C-alpha cells in the first residue's frame, strides 16, 4: 500500500482525484506558497469536510479545482482528475461546460459571484435554463426562501448576505444537481435553524442524486454532522485525512488534537477554553513541518524535514512523531 492510500476514497474508482496540488500567489514581496502537496480522492456520493484555520488554503484548493483562482494565483504543480478529464489541462470551453452542469461551486462570498446590475430573477434564469414558476417555487422553498418569490425583480444589494447565500445554494445544489459540489463555508452566514435546513438539504441531495461534495467549514460541529471523511489543513498542507468518527475519536496530528481540544463544551464547565499558542504566520515558507513552531511534541527533525504522509490506522497523517506515545 502506498502512502496516499488513506487519502483515497473507499472502493471503486474515485470521482475526483487530486495529487500534489501546489498553488502560489504573486504578491509585492514575491511568490507566496498558499497550497502545497495536497492530495486526496473523493468517491461518488462521498462528502469530504475540509477544516483548518483562516488562511490555511481551503478556499484556494476549491478555486484551483474549478480553475477560478484569483488573477495573481497560479497552480505550480499537481494533477486534478475528474472522471476521465484532467481538469488542469482542459481547454476553457470544456471546463466552462463542466462548471455549467457537473461541478457546482458555492462560493464563500455570494456578492462576488452575482452581477450587481442585473435582477436576481434574471440571474437565476441565466444559470438555470428553462426555469419555470413551479421549479422556481420548489428551489426557493428548498432553502427557506419562499417569501422572496415576489421579490425576484430586485437587485442583489436589496437582499441580505444570508438570502443571497441561500439563493446560490439553490442554484448550485438543487438547480444543477451536480456530480461534484464544492461548498465554501456555505452555512456560515445563516442562523441556526436555516443552517440545519440547508445541511439537511445537502445531505438529501447526496442521497437522492449521489452528488459528492467537498465541504469547507470552520465549524467542527457542522463537519461532524455532514462529512464521511475529514481533511485537516494547516499552512497550505493537508496534515491529516481520516474518516470522520476516527478523526474525532483518535486525532493523530498534534494540530488536529489541538483543534479538538479547542472545541467549546469538550471540557468541564468553568475550565478556560483552550487555544493554540503562537500564530500560523510565515509557516508556509518553513523548510520543515509548518506546525513545528507551535507544536507541543516538536523534535529537531520537525524543523528541518517536511514530514511525508504516513498511514496510521485509518488516517493519513503528515507528522514525524504521530504514532509515538506523545
Ligand atoms: N488574492 C490573494 N493574494 C495574495 N495572497 C492570497 C490571496 N488570496 C489568498 N491569499 C493567501 O493564500 C493563503 C490561503 O488563503 P485561503 O483563502 O485559501 O485560506 P482559507 O483557509 O480558505 O481561509 P479562510 O478560512 O479565512 O477563508 C493565505 O495565506 C492567504 O493570505
């Protein structure tokens, strides 16, 4: 078994296969690596949660997969296979067709993917050919927006961020029913009851249509509810990938452990919330393990050699010391 096996989706050939993806951003100070050596597979109908602190590269991975990176970003290494297609090599018209009907993206900031000068109703019809009144009602109802049916001649600025987010979910998930849905913090702006409704709807889409999903979130409670497997990112690298139950029960990477320790409610009432000392700043440029400066189990080798992925139980973990009695 090679070292990427645990990053593989269970059984059958994967729908999506990402290998050694690397992305850099061009900045005034030079090129900054944002994503490095990211590898994972996704089976049909599987949901992979992607977690990690702000700036760890989650959105960059999703936008690289759909080839919608910012203008100052470029993919410097890696392959992305979606079925038979090599997504990084496809010509733009073919990629656009895939984005049109087989790969859906729910972006983190809804405003950036809507035209400010066109009514919301018109934009819905652009995205969903042959959208009739009955289907429209069904879509809006699915995301709890029935009340907006009479307001679709309004412009995006007349709607709240949460309403626009739900409209985009309705289009990307329910309207297109894609084979692959990439969702970037889709429920963060929603209140608890609407969030629960949207999560149920996404799970129902997976059950009915078999859509696979990569679901980015900061919220570990959400990730535990929706994911089959979870990938943990730190400073541009996927440091651990494991089935959701195993990741929460037996986190292997010291960063994953620290994340779990920081979950409110895991400790007795009155105990101060645990935080992770230090910051991630500059970690993506380090020669060794990016977590070394903050790691309670750091050894000399961690500062000089980047750990290769290793299998431990059902996890794939990038840590020199994982598996030791730390
Ligand atoms: N347009 C940009 N120009 C330069 N650097 C960028 C740009 N966008 C992102 N980055 C950098 O790339 C890295 C990864 O950012 P990314 O947005 O992918 O992280 P993230 O994990 O999705 O964060 P968040 O949870 O806050 O959305 C960060 O260091 C970020 O500063």
